[in-house]
C-alpha cells in the first residue's frame, strides 16, 4: 500500500465485526500467498543461477555430500531474494486491491495508523503548543485521541484505554478553558507541518 495519505482524513464509523473478519481473511491469504511466492521465486532463482551438479562419474553419496556442504549456504541468498520478491509482489497486489470495497475498513484503518504515527513523532511539540493555546494543536490532539480511542475499541485494547480516557479528559478541560470551538472534523494533515 502506498505511504501517501489524503490530506483530509475524517473519522468514520467502522463495523468491528466486518473489520476484524476482513482483516483476518487478508492476513491468512497474505501469509499463504507470501509463502507460495517465496518458495516459487526461490526455486526459480536457484534454477536460473546455480550450476547444476555434473553427474558424470559421480556417485549419489558424493552428490548428497556436495549438496549438504555447499548447497545450503549458496542457496540462502536466492531463497532470501525469493522472500524479498514475494513481499514486493504481495505489496503490489495489496496496492492494486486497496480501492476495492472489501478493503474499505482495512485501508481506512491503515491510513489512520499512518497519520497517528506522524502525530506521535511530533506529539511532544503538539502538546507543548496546545498548552500555549494553539488552536491547531488542540484540533490535532482532539483528532489523535479520538482516532486512538476508535482503534483501541476495534482492537479490544482495554489495557491502555483508561490512560487514554484520562488524556481525553485533560484535553477537554484545556479546550473548555481556551473558549475555542474544537471539533475532530476540523483536522487536516496540513496542520502537522507546524510541528516538525
């Protein structure tokens, strides 16, 4: 999937059962496809780039010994390259499929996580700016915490939910003290450029 994410990201309701079911299906198919492609690509690379053993005047036992001593180490790089090629192929397949209706929830959550990672890397500066009354920082935090809450619910992450709810409460207090109208839908990624 492409790392580029739309500049305007809005939170939307996701059906938990649909999301989990489709995600599990994609994971299983991805793993099976990756394994098949890795073995196939590895075998093709080995067939193309390794020298076939000369069988003239060679006994089966010497062939087996040669394969055991030299084959494993010399084929590792081809097998590894096969895995890399399989990952690239699976990534290309997912890139082509991401706009299909089946992937709506999965791709939305993937985009959301990309934005959360960007915000997290700048969180210290954003929090500092929010304490100074920066409206964009407050909007970003409102979006960030709301999106985290959505993911925690989808992933049944109850361990850190209480900490998150505490942060949301602090932010709500800060927003009410600032006398600003702050909504999650006001968030755009352009706002993050101020906090590099």
